[in-house]
């Protein structure tokens, strides 16, 4: 659990690894382990204070009954990795041509994401502070990746490395460097577009508190990297990127020639951003276009519930159709026309993949579902067309759908025979509950013959 300011202020000095700066509190065993892992990464302290902090953390761990066997090895490993962040363990080379420093906010903590993430079942995600604190060491040494349009993730296309990770309030901040010589055009583009770019986290080994509720709250995770992408494509649009002009390399040419080269290199991306702005302006039109179809899916799911079809709470047809409707609404909210439905357990990325596998749209399960939705829509239409007016004004659409499914029609007096209903429903393999529900509704409407 995250520590509040009031709780931190009330702690004795012996509960801090660095009492002078009130850093790395240790109210419990988990925070003691975290304090040990963070000793070499804590900023604003002296080397003498770091040495003293090691003793303080071990003393506090002993008080809490924590087994510290193996901590020295773990701490040494973190020290070596953190050396990358401070650059103190790398050769001191001025203007290194392959190191372009970056820093920024990778994600927000303790608040829902602005949009659903990949693999989150169409739900927005919350990363609690305590979960982020526990997973913080897993960020060190991980890569940052990108796709050419800067609108998604590609873990195989690594452009840099994360060398430092800290939590500042609700911000999970990272630092590192891009491989400027290996990716000169991409580095120049990121530097030029940094004001509209941000980060998006990547995780694995995700566990959530519950699949119910409006949001998915992570109970634990492991960070596997981050992507540099446009803020409008990130799950948290308030992430940020600061790309330093230093270490991008020495270019021996006049300003006019350099400007011409950069303009030519950036033109394709500028054209894409212009198209994106036009697309976002039309997002309301997209939502209006998609919403009727999402409502139609909701109606089909309601009809299936009423008919007792596909009723499994997680994997039933009705539940899947409702998730399809939610996914369509999520796509349309960001100006995207939905074309492909994916409902699988992919790694949790904080932005949707740009090129989903086409096979997902052609799978037998999806084809079968589409056929069932089409069939139910036809049955509903047939029920409405067959319903005489005004005799059936009080019968619900669900009961009309049941009658149409059984092929039951009224007699000359406009009423329906209970025996005919039983016989037809039985021939169609419909349950006793469906028969009783239909007869009760018809009796209340005065349409059931004795």
C-alpha cells in the first residue's frame, strides 16, 4: 500500500534508510526490501549516507524478522545496473555519438488509464503505488521500443535502454538513452516531436485483484520495457518525453543544409500527424456511426439472455457479444472504426497493437458467433413482423422471440393455446422454464386460451 504524507511524517528516523532526507521508508517487510534495492539509486545523498543506509536497512529488516540471505548479491546487481543511469561506471566520453539521453513520465499511478489497454478485456487499468514500487527494479536495463508511425508497441524494434526508474508522487519516471548513431533519423524525429510524444509501459506476469468492476486493478506485475509513442495512443495521455539535444552527434554541415535534410526526413511523419489531427476532429462522427451497431449487439445479448442461450457468465455468447460492444465503443472513442475483434490473453501493453493478427477475425469461434448474432437478429425481426397489433402490445420482445423460435402462431380468435405452446416448445427442445415464462406472459396479456 502507498504511504501517505501524514504516515511518512509520523514515522521515527529509525524507519528510514536516509533519515536526513526522509527517503526510503521501512514501515514493513516489503518496504525494507524495496529500500535495500533502492539504496544505490536514491538521489541527493552522500556516499557516507549510502554506507550508513545499508546498516540501517539490515537492522530494520532484523527487527521485522526478514530473511536477508542473498540481499548482498541482489544489491550488488542493482548497483551495477544503476551505474548505467549515473554514467559513473561507463567511460566518460564527452558527446558520445550513440547516447542521446531521455527522461519522462512513463505512466500514472493510482488512477485509471485514459483508455483500455491491450489484453485488459476492454477495461481501463489502475496500477497502485505499492505494486509499482515492488516492480520498480524490473524496469532497469529494459529497452524502449517504437514503431515507424509512433502509434504502438514493437518489443522487437528496440531503440534505447532504461537506466533509472523512480516514483515521484503519482508519476512513475524513467531515464535512459537512445542509440543515436544506430537510429539517427528516428532519434532526430523523436527530438523534433517530443512535445507530442510520451511513453507507454509494457508488462508481463500480470495479476489483477478481480475481473469484476469497472477497472482492472493490478495486484502485481513485472515491467518488461516501454514504448515511445504519440500521447493520444498511450493508455495515459499525460505521459511525457524530454529528449536531450546532447549526444545526438556532431554534424558537419551548415544550418540551411541540415534544415533541408531534417525537413525531408520529417515530411512523411508530418503528413501522418496532419491526417491524425483531421481524424481526431471527426471522432464524434465516428462514435455516432459505431454506437447503433454496439447497441444492436447489446440487444442481441439481451435476447440471448431471455432465451436462455449462451448464458455462461465469462465465456457465454451473451457475455462475449457484450464485450464486443464495449470494444467497439473503446475504438470509436479514439476515432477508430472497429474492424477486428480480439478477445485473448495477450501481454498487457498500455496501447493497442497496430497490426492485429488477421487470423483472429477468421477463427471458427468468431464466425460461429457472427452467424448466431445474424440468426438472432432475423428471429427478432420475424417476431416483430408476426406480432399482431394491438393484441400483443403488452408482450415483451423476449417472449415474442421465444414464440417465433418455436413457430407458435395465434388461432382464429387471436389467442394461443397452452397445449400448442407446450407441444411446439417441446418439439424445438426448449426448456420448461422457457415454456412457463412464455405462458405466464401470455396469460397476463389475456392472449392465452383455456
